[in-house]
């Protein structure tokens, strides 16, 4: 199997890489397992020093790393730089806080002393996606390695240069051999890795189908897994919303990363009283996003990650229209060799349409009119996904009531959903389980050992 770096701007193959051999994979896992026995015994201050060095490496090489994301999956230049900066942040955050998050936790009991000791597990396998090629990896690696585990990465097949660049970043920053490694392997090799006794736990960010397969393998092996899967986040607009701010943010929330984000707003649920006014403003702001060369700093909308993804999205749009949805804006591929798709708004979105039922992973917004707050909540929860969501109203008590009733892993009031190292991140329902980031994230891949002293 060959791994190709295909530029979605022009569909040109920029580089090809051979898959790692079985011998290489076995050696890598052996290195990771061996490194764990030393790495896990190192002090938090030692590990923190290395993550501070890694943060500096990312800072010094941000333009290059951002350009690799642009090359391999079409991320616009400005968003690429921001992504690297966010990776710097998560490295520094856990360098500063890991020891505090994992200190012994005293418990009340009849014994003279009882406490929880948080202890690392071993080598953790990370199966990561292409849409945020660096951030998804570093938000796993920073807490997991600071806790004393080692990590092996199976990255998405269309971002091999990003995968190799991440491993290089760890090596150049002084991390011991085997603490973090990238494997160029296909998805068909993941199950065998999960079956390997040296792999102690698995985390996956990706599709619902991929997540179910990993969960099945992990369950069969009685291993911990964390899954961050798809999302169809509701963006609920109530009659008390500041419509100018809400519409402007709605466009940004839909168009970030060309709409290819699990936590991007996808279903815009608007009460009928302000529906027409909101829709007009939303269309105006969506029109400001113009597909262009992603390497230019002035570009605010790049291509999708591949022509296949753009073609698949078009099929979802066409099927939705055939079943009654109305194209208010866009609705088509952009002519040319690149994987561009027009910023699109669909109205009259109803149950049974892909725009209502499925995750639209690209620059397509589904607008749904509802009568009132109660119906907005009902529609928001009428989804198999439950990752994130937002609600917009100047009546904060009303917004909080909605936030509590919507079935998601996170709800934001009057701001768009975003991941933050300080905040737990993860979903419910078909969006997965477990949490990343914050103090909860670093405690996923540790043994929460109870110790009792009589």
C-alpha cells in the first residue's frame, strides 16, 4: 500500500510513501513497550521540561507545519497557523498542570488513610483523522504522555507528511526513543495492534463506522477505549438572540476548516418569529466566504480534503433537494481540478433528508424552522449524534434551560463550540464516549488505583 500526499487544491500527487512493514511495526511497539518502563518512572518535572521544549519547537516551525496541512488536506494558511499555536498551548497546559491533576486524591474511610493513586497504563494506540492533522494528535499526546504512558500513532492515510512531522517534532525536542512514534499503516492493520498485549488502551477520533470497529476490538480484548466520533451540532437561535452577532458567528461556525469539523455547527434550528430575518443575515455572511487558493493568507475558504469527499457531499445535497430541501445558497461543486465546494445553505430541511439525518461534513448548512423553544429542543435532540451544540439568546436563563435539556457532551451559550485544553471534550450517543482535555482527559488512560492504609 502506498500513502499519497495529494494536494486537494489541484489534485496533484506531491509525494508517496511505502507502508511500514510488519517487522517495523513490531519493532515500534516493542520500543514503545520498553520505553514505558523508563518513561513512566521519570519525574513530572522532567516530562514537563520536554513538553516545554516541544511547545517551543512547534512555535519555531509553525509556518512549515501549517504548510504541510495546506498541502495534504487543504487547510487554509491562517487556520493552519492557529492549529499549530493551539498545539503549543496544549503542550504547555499539561506541562504546567499534569502533576496537579494526577496527585494522590484522599478519600474518606474508616482506615487511617485511603487515597486514589493515578498510575500510567503503558503504550496507548491513537487512531487519528485528517481534518485537524496536528491538533487531534497533540490533544491526545500531551495528557497521555505527561501521565507517563507512551504512544503510537496510526494517522489518516492522506496525511503521511503530517504524521511523520509529528514524530520528528518529538525526536527533535529531545524525547527518548520509543516514547512517541508514527506508523504508516492502513486501517486493516489496526485490529492486530489492538489484539497485541503490549497495547494497553486505544483512542480514536473518526467516523461512526471506524469507532464501532475499534470499540468491538477493544471490548473483545477488555481494553479501555475513548471514541470521539461524528457530530451534527445544533445551533439554536431563539427570538431573543442578537441576530447580527448570531448570524455572523453562524457562518464562521459552519465554515471553519471548510465545514470539515465534528464540532462545526451543522443544523441551524431557528424559531419562526425571527426565521426570515436570521436567514437573510446568515446568507449575507455565508456569501463572504469565497473558495480560493488555501496557501494564500487572504483566503477564508479552501478546498475540501479530497475530490471524493466533495463528491460525496454533493450526493447528500442532491438527495436532500430531491426530498424537498431548498437551496438558498450554493449547492454545487466549484468547477476545476480542485476539491472545492460552494458555501451552501439548505432550507426546508425535514426528517428523512440527509441534511437532517446525516452528518454533512463540508460547507453545507441545514436550516430548520421551529415554532418555539420547546420544539427547538425536540429537534436538537432528534439526532443520533450528541457531540456539541450552542444556543443563542440574550435571555441567559432561557438559554441555560435549553442548554441543560439538549443531549450533547457540551453546550455553549452565545458562542460557537470550540475545544479548549481547559475544558472536557467528548460526546454521547453515536458521537462516542470518554473525555479528552482538562483534568478528565489525562485521567482516561491511567489506573485509578485505590490504596488503603489500616
